C-alpha cells in the first residue's frame, strides 16, 4: 500500500497495496523490469508502499532484495499472517489494520484476477498490470479500475493514474 508521507497519523494516509511483485514469484527466474523504478516513483510522489503477498514471510528474504525494494517497502503482510490468502481479502485487511491505513485512501496494484478479487472483497480499488499474463478483459471483469502493461507503463502514466490522485487529495500542510 502506498501512503503519502507526513500525513497526520497512518489512518490519514493514502496507500497502495502491492498484492505481490509480478515476476518475482520464483527465486530462479529473473524479475521483470520496472518494479524498483515504480516503487521509487511512488515514494517520490509522496506514497509509501506496503507489500501484501501470498508468499511466506521467509520469501521476503529473497524477494525484496531481488528487486531492490527492501528500502522502499514500509512493511509487509504475508500468508503467514492471515488465515486465508487471495482471493480472500485477509492479506489486505490485515495490512490496513497493522499499518493503521485508511481504506478510503488506499489502492491496490496487482497482476492477477485473485489480486483484483481480493481488493474488491476488501473494498479497495485495484490497478492491474498485464505483466502477470492475464488478459485485460479478465482483469477488468474482475473489477480492475485501471490496467497497465507493466510497472514501467504505470510509472510512465503515474501522473494520471489513481495512485497520483491519492497524493493530490492530501492537504498541502500534511506533506513534507
């Protein structure tokens, strides 16, 4: 989840929940490009990232360094932290609760129908990426609000995306 920096209390932040990092699923496969740049772009836009992944907590040990995200991610919720994983909303609702996030100011980014369905069930809008190999129509049918080719495409269009509108809604006096 991505949250604006410096907002009053965590519950006042805008956030983006990354339900997982596409392309970083298997240790032996190289991650698809653009993850780190997108995360940096979100941070530079005043957002904070919380990872919500169906992977185990131990997967974070290789996943975050593999994409160079360990210093950008504010926190993480894994399947070890919840009873049910995606498409159940448990990962996202746990992330909201643990990081005291305002669900009205949170968006999810993912690349599977399960990511979109989990976001829908948690009452959160979802931005989908085609880099997971799922057709745009299926992602939209599941409820994706926006669909981008991959992290690089979302970053290139960040200014006009739902993520950027989350930052724009933060009162100026709460930004640092």
